[in-house]
């Protein structure tokens, strides 16, 4: 039974129409039954069976379709009318208005009942009108996740109705035909990512990506971030970015900034950002609750001894000490005193458990002398991740927590903490960690490279960090699609890193311009029979992609070519100069080691380029053209380790690539000067490259060689 707090007053025409639609024909009171009447002037009256008006305070409506009070629905209509009027012109005010009505849809698919009504139509139209006038306002829906879900639901139903489907069909029945993108054709069709289970009746899903700000994002983190973002978007839910800042000895602001920047490049919404430290006071309260309830205790066993006892399942003497003593020692931990620094707060679970995770794991420890990146010196004790994570997940409204399957054995501890504290259930979803060959993903090991100055920083092209691999030339869309193509599988596999780079090459091949570069240690080739009137010509930058435009090729009788090409020639052999035509080798001069030092040749443009077996790159090096050639330093990076996969406990430092990078010098054609930092290109017969630094009159360009997923280059040069 629901009371309509209606009085005899004039209502919104929209609300009056809606009440007429509901057809409330049953009310009851102590004196009998009657009907609800919406008059022509939009006033509401209650009449008994004889047609006499009844005071509203004596009326109760019995109607199964009505699930809200009149005041709540009236507020919703008022908000819609305000939106429809166009009076809200400030983005912040619009966001605040959306938040004010968001809660109404927390447990509802529609305004009232289980299908569309005129109120849904009215509110939807008001929103659409606002978005049409202010496209930038659409992003504000992210601040109102329940309303966003409702908006998505109504839009799908209306779109289905417009296409001829029934608007009354459930949302799940509305299928979108998805075209396969070009990148998917290269990477392969995406696996069907499984639907989530354990979704509450509202259908709302909230995921979170919780990086520790102790390093840059690597490819493993990227998979976790993309999966969380996918499910939040798929269900019209919410994604939280939460920094797990519980270890001040490793965390820095620069890591927070780099992680947010990387997520932005990945197209992941970072509008909702929080920190575990935002909840430190609450976590302390929960810690004290566990101590008072005898579910935790303070242990002063030395760390090495404690580790041994846990392995052997031996209880320590502190496990049975009085609650008062535990609380006293916890206060010492909070103060960071000398005594407190010897303490560890442990959960009291089961020291004989087969799953060693449950053998009274640590929950709180002291960290003294290192300021926290956000709270400074305020705290001396910090929660461990296993304790803080489930608490904050529950407090922030997370519905599904994605964790890599390597932590599967710890899931039982996650659930134990939620139950021990009486917190809301959060469902864990396991997924497999992304493991690549010849790759280290341990931040501790990567930090070792940085600390020992083996690399210049976390964005080193040798690193598997997001910034490292994209700086090395991996296309963003290739990485994202490759990861999502693996789906949310729980099976742990070792992916061949060369496969990723091979897909990247396949993606780049049709879309990057093709230029020419010759080694600095080149061989001069002097041509005779060169037409005097031909000095330059515009040719396509890519023979199969006109959209890339044209480049200028310069011609002269003085060329430079690769040493390896020169050494392969024979006298009177006919070869092809790419983008020009054929020539005939007339003489070869050699040094004492039989290396060719110079060549005389005759241009033979009448020759058939299809008949030659050698087609070589070259550059004009005449007195006029040579100054325009661009000096380039190419950095060719190795993977960080030389072994495909390390065994557990194996000394990884024995397999560090040495050298980690090889540099060599080339001269590139002048078309390189039209390109900018971050652009990718192909030097014909050499491979693919990304511009890392643009040169100047005094400094060469720096290009990074992009791996191609194969051990051999494009040619012998």
C-alpha cells in the first residue's frame, strides 16, 4: 500500500496525463472504496462510489504499478520541465541537475512500472533537446550512472521501434549489427567477451581500475584497464580509477600523472578518480573493529620467524593475547613509536589452512620516515593491499572487481574480510595476466633497470610499459584490439611478442609513407647518359595509397648506394634504380678487402624493370642535392631479456640483453623534413621507423626502429 500525498492543486499537464494513463480506479479507506479523478484543469480529486469527494488524508491507493510517492515523481517532472525550457546553460548546473534525479533510477529501469510511459518520453525528450543545443553536456551523464543507464535503455527501445521492432521488447533483444573494422581484420575477429554474472536486479555495474602509483603502466595493466572500461561501458555503468597509495616508500606524483595520461590516450574515462588514502580513517576504524571483535591481533614476531611459522602452520604466542593489549599496541602502531614499528596487525583466521593465504595474513604495518605523497606525515601505519582493497571496493559501490588469475588464491581472503566486517558483497572476476615472451612485467625488476641507468627512464623503448612500446612504434589501436581479442579468458598463456609486432607491421604497411635512407658508409655511383632536363619529379609517397600524397625525388649523375648492394654487382649487369629506371654497371673499383669503393654505370631507361633481379634504393648526392640530405641516428632496441621465458627463481639478470640498443647512422631523403615527432614511416628495404626527435641544422634526427615480428629485415642492407 502506497500513499499518494496529493492535495487539490493544479499539477503539471505532463504529470496529470501520466496519472490518467495509469487509470487508478481503486482506492480504499475506512469508509469504503472509490476512484481517483484528474479533472480537466489538471487537479486531482478522490471520489467515493457515490461520486462524493473524499479528503485525501483518508485515502490509500492500492495499485501494483505505482512504486513511487507523488512528491518524488513530481520532482522528476519538474526537473524535466526545467531542462526542456532551456534555462540551464551552465555545464556544471546541468551536471548538478542530473545528479539530483540520478537516485530515482538506482533500482528502476523506467520512471514507474516496467515499461515506457509518457513520463519516460517527456524526460528523454528534454534531455535530447538539451544535448542537441549543447553537445558538450553529454559527458555530464557520466556523473549520473543510473540516469545514464535509463537513457541508454530508452534510446535503444526507441531506435528499435523506429526500425520496425517492437518497443516493448526487452533491451537484450535489441541487437546492433557491428561491422568488422580494418584493424580487426588484421588482428583477427574479437573473441566474444563473456557476460557478467551476479548482477543485481537494477542491472547496474561498477568496476574499478586500481593501479599502484609506483611506476608507469605496462601492457599487463593496459589489459586490466581495458577490461574494466569495457564492462562498465557495456552495462551502461561506472568505471572508477582508484590509486592504491598504501606504500609511501614507492609512490610518486609523477606516476599518478603518467598513469592518468596513459589512460587518457587509451580512451578510458578518468573523470572519477579516487585514492585509497581518501578512506584511511575509515580503514583504521575497521581495523579497530576487527581487533575489538577478536578477528585480528597484533603480532611482534620478527619477520623471518613469522614467515617460517606461517609456512609451517605454527601459531604465535600473540594470537591469544587480550583484546585490550591488541588495542594498546595498535595505538603504538598509529603513533609510529619504536614499539609500534615492531608490530604487525594480522587477521585471525586459520593457521592450519591448506591455502596459506589464510594463515593469519598481515593487515596493517608501520611505515615511518617516508612522507606519503598525499597525506604527508599524518599517518605512521598503513593498511596492506589485501585489507584495504575489499573495504574500499565495498565503500565505493564497486559491483565487480577484476583481478588477474595469479591472485586467485587470495580471493578467499578478499571475501573473508568483507564478511568479517559486515560489508556489502563485491564479486571478483578473474582474468588471465597478459604474459609476453622476452618481457619482464615486474615493476621491481623494471625499477632496477632505471635505478642502474641501464635505460633512460620508464618510457624506454626497450620497456614493456605503455609509454615504452608506443614510443617504439606500436600503434595504439593494434595494442587495444590485440588485448581485447584475447577476451576475458582465465587461462594463463605466454604470448609471442613477435606476433604483436608482426600485426603492427601489417597495420602500418598500407598507411605510412615510404622514404629512402642510405647508410653513411655508402658507395658513390656515377651515371652517364643522364638527361640534363630531368632534375626532380613528384612520385606517390606510397604507391598503393594516394591519400598519403606525393614526395619529391631528385635526380643527378652522382648517386650514393648501399655497400652491400655495391658488393653484389657484376660488370655489365643491369639493375633497377627504384623510382627511376634501369642502369648498366660498367666498372667497379675495389679496395684491398675486395669491397667496392666506387661504380661507373650507364643509365638505361629503355630497360625492362621486370627483367632485373636487383632493385636498389639510392639518393642523389650531387653538389646541389647532397646538402639537403638529412642526417639520421637510428636506435635499434632489443627486448630487455634474451630468454623467451624465465623459470621460477631463475636469475633474470643473467639474461639481460647486451647491448640493449644499437645505434647507426644513415642519410635520409629531404622529404623527412616534412614530418614531425611521433610520425611513422618506412625506409624502403630497411624497415619501419618512428621519429623520436626532430633534428636541426646542428643535430641529426633520431628515429627508433620498429620491430617487425621477424628476425630478418626487409633486405640485406
